[in-house]
């Protein structure tokens, strides 16, 4: 049996990422609505300036906020050529090793995203387009998604260690 703190951490992080991921799924409908509005306004020759960028922002949020949920469900893309033939214990060992690379990569990305987000807040950064939306909302979402992904990677690591040690989580 794994320690209580490890089980509580995994349960909390996975519950949080489950809810955020389910919310992110519905962002696809929001993006469809924005693109439908864009099509309608173009048909009546009054195109909206904000629709393309808003659709891009929603797509970024959909993709990045859904990533931890995808990782949690183990539906992410992986190279299964050799991995699929391994025992569950060996898979857990490989996953535990590779998750450190993932955490390092995500930490570097988060570091850069935080710097960019702070800059956005300090300078009231806007996109260089006709609509000129503020950039801090989407950059904040990007930072939050990196944090959620790191938390999910740590939960994944805890699960892998449990499998590796033959323990139940």
C-alpha cells in the first residue's frame, strides 16, 4: 500500500484534471459557435474582426487544458513498437524514467510562459491586429495548463512507482 499522502495527491490531482479536461471538451462547441458567427457575418458582408483570433485562443485553451486529462486517461500518443510488448512492471519503469524528461521539459516551458505572462501584465500587451485583444488571459491559461500537466506527470510518476514496487495505490 502506498502512503496516504501519495494516494491523496493522486486522487486530488486526477479529480481536478478530470474536471478541467471535461470543461475543455466543451470549448470545442464555443469555438464552433465563434466560427459559425464568423461565417454568418461574412455572408452578410459585415465580417467581425475578433472571430479568427478568438477561435485561435479557444483552440489553444482546448488543446492545452485537455492535455493533462488526456495524459491521465493514458490516451496520449506514444511509440508502442517495443513498449507494448513489455510487462506492466517494465512499462512502469520506462514511464517513470521518461516522466522525468517530461517534467523537465514542462518546467522549462512553464518558466518561459511565466516570464511572458508577467510581461503581458506589466505592459498591458495586446495582439498586433485590428481587434487588439489583451494577451494576458490566454497566457495565464497557458501557464495554468503547464502547472496542471506537471501535477499530472507527478501523479503518473507516483502511480508508476506503485506498480514498479508491486503496491496498490
